[in-house]
């Protein structure tokens, strides 16, 4: 049974601005997507990595693969206009893989994904066919009518904010997508939504994510990540200094 990570990097980042899509924006010397892919490259439980890219940036992705010597990246596929199209592109490229393989779909613009979340997704797939990563909502969530007025205020205690990865048995995700295509339904907010709508008998489990597993959507998100990396660098430098001092003979 293989554990395959699919990095979704097909977006053009229209809300972000800039000359390049947000996944290629520099963050402490590297592109955002480099941190994302490295997390899966270093994961002991990930066997293979596939990247789905906007066609204009496929060559750039391969340059990153060569530069970083990512051995687990085997394929780079063209993405589509919407997330649905990009995931379907990956599924087409996975024809021939065992339907029991574990597929972890992750946003390229969530660079702080960690090993614990990856492993928890894989562990959950031992008992479930679909898994979502979620965190509690600190804010009150509201539903609104078309005119912007509140229609409902759900109980915050049972609400969660979805992150990625979203993890699936390959056969289940393929079945859900094929049913959606047959029904000509393409508007879904995420892949778990496709499974819940098209294969309603499948229960979608959840595992706990992390506030640090944030998504770069707006410029302020990049500022927050830069602050995080500066703190990390200072922390590691402190450890190095302590290590050196401890080895000095007085």
C-alpha cells in the first residue's frame, strides 16, 4: 500500500497580487512551495509525491525538483481552471495505481504542514476511506442570506475550520469524481465535499490540524509566516550557541 502526496499548485493567486502566483513567492530565501514539498519529501511515511501545476509553471516546478534533489517527486501534471479539475488531473495520472493506496491532497500554499498531521491522516485511513484535517473555530460563524443579513448562527462548539491535507483511499476518491462528472456537478469547495455528496455512504473522519498550518491567501499571511520563520531561525541559532558553549573547556 503506497502513501502518495498530491500537491495542488494550480492556482494563480488572484486575491494575492504580485507578479508570480503566491506559491512561488519567496519566504526566507525559498519559494513557499519549496517548504511544502520538502515536508512531504522528508516524511518517513510518504512514498511518492505528485505536483499539479498551472501549465505556465510546470518547467519552474521541475527546476525546483532538480535544485532541491527531491527524489520522491515523480510526476508534474497540468492543473485545470478550478480545484476540481486539478484533482481530477491527478486522478487520471494515477490510473493503474492500487485503489487501496492512500492519497493525501495538500495545498501548495500551506508550507508549515508537519509530520504529525501527515502521520495522523495516514493512521486514520486504516479505519476510514476519507479524512479531513480540521481545527476549532475561535470566531463565531454566521450564515447569511443573499442580501448579507444573518440567516443562522451555528453553535461554535461543533464547528471546525477545514485545512489540508485531505486524505482518501484512491478508489473512493476516483468513484466520487466519476459520479460527479457523470452528474455534471463540478462546484465543490473541497475534495471531502465531493466524497460526501457523491458517495454519501462514506463517513469522513477528522484529525486535528494546527493553527500554524495556515494557508497563504492574502499578503498579511506572508507577513505572519515571515515572522514565524524569523523566530524559528533565532531559536535554532540559540540552540547552536548553547551547544558550542557547552563543548568549550574552561
